[in-house]
C-alpha cells in the first residue's frame, strides 16, 4: 500500500491537470464559437439591421449558455441596438407627425385662396377641445328640418347626430341609411335627447365613429354627393331623404377625422 500511494497521488494530479486543460480548452472553444454570433450581431447593427442584430444576440444565450463573456458583450451591444432603434423610431414618428399635420391643414383649407371647407368652434370658457363641422350644416341653418349632422373634435373623435323634428315624438333610437341596394345601420341608443317648443317636438341622438355608428359614417363617405334614404327607427319609423349636400358634408368631416386621429395618435 505504501508503494502504491505515491503512484496514486501522481495519477490523481495528472488527471486533475488533464481535466483542467480540457475545461479551459472547452471554455475557450465555447467563447470562440459564441463570438461568431457576436461578430454577426455587430455587423448587422452597424448597417442598421436591428432585428437581425437582436436575433444574433439572442442566439448566444440559446446556443452557448455557458459563454459568459460573449453573453456579457452581447448585453452591452443590445443596449446600443435598442438605443439606436429608439432614435430611429423617434425620427420616423416625428416625420409622420409632420406629414399628418400638413394633411390636416390641406384638408381644412381656407388659405392661399382656397374655400373654407370647415367651421371651427371653441369657447375657451366652456370647451377644452374645439369642434369642426361643415358650414352647410350650421345648426342655425338646419334647426327646422330632419337631417344627419357630422362634427369632429380636435382629437379626431367624430360624431354623427340624428335630428328629427315633427308633430309627435317617435322616440327614435337608431338610424338606417340606404341607396342602390346597400345599407348601414347604427347601433340602438337609449340616450335620445328630446325637447319641444310651440311648433314641434325635437329629438336627437349622437352616434360615435367606430363605437356606435355601425359603419354608417364610412358608408356615407362611399355615397358622398348622393341623395340617400334615411330611416329613423323608433316607436314609429319615419323615412326621409338626406340631400347630396349633406352626404358630401359628412364625407368631408370623415376625411378630416381620419387625419386628426393620425395626428392625435402620433403626438
């Protein structure tokens, strides 16, 4: 036994030395292999291919989880990629915002000899957000008739208001528009505003674009400049014709609403 002890000690030392060499060799090989992904990520980053750079960095952890140095370098590079991406997105958004604002100005008109397409109303004492509408649909000019009137606020929230006026209340809760075999109908509303004067009863309902208008506004835009049939749906249904001027006015407000929504989302 005494004779074997030195031999065993030498064998253990040799095994440990061999293991250490293999361990460090494997570690170097792992880092070297992982470095290929890091190099590819750096190259992609330098030419602005940020998604590709992030994918290469993710691959280091997935393929070589023990390549700690490469992973550490990848995290540092990822921060640079995300910062550059943020700068690019900000510049893109700022550019889109400029274009969208210019589009709003173009639609509103009223400059360089162009006709004023919209009236803007805002009472600073009572309103935080102003409203646009077509001059053709000014309330004072339409108080005594049944019609659909469009308005849009500065954030692009568009409202289609149904006005009904007659001898007796019909308690209308929805409207349906139709022409040429196609139609659209609003959702049913329970908040009809009713009033009366010495001459007649008046009802009104507000239908919001994308919420309660049921696609009526977009349908109206497709029939801009056409006279269309309008049905007031209530306890008693009532039918009338919406003029070509009204459908054109509603389509104009819809166009402005889309442009204002784009500005609001980008701001």
